[in-house]
C-alpha cells in the first residue's frame, strides 16, 4: 500500500495548511503555532487574520518554488522476496 499524502491545501483536516507548513519549514510542532494564532485572535483579530493570510501566501510560495521531493515508488521489490512470494503455497482454511 502506498503512503500518499495530499498537498497541505487539499487536506480535510487543515485550514489551508498554514500552521502545518510553517511548522514543517521552521522545525516546530504545528500545534504551538495554532495555539499562538488562537490566542492572538482574542487580542487583535484583524491583525491576526492578516498575519495568517500573509503566512499562507509565504507557505504557498515556498511550496511552489521549493517543492519537496517525493519518492518515485513507495515500495521497491527485491528479487528474493518476489521469488519467495511466487513459490508460496496458499493457506488453507480449517473446516
């Protein structure tokens, strides 16, 4: 089974993937950024939303300019394993 992750903007569990993207780029946990943005909303909502939008633009540009390399195949078959699987007998179910 391949481990395919959609882009940050297409995922269902993020809001444009801003905190997740910044967390990956800066090397910190994204929940700390979410907490910071949430607390900042209480003090100055307008500035927080502008900062969030600006951070979203930065994340989008960083993903477009410097895309992360993805492996061509998630599983590379080794000849020994393929031969062993081909020779394996199917298991019989107990009656």
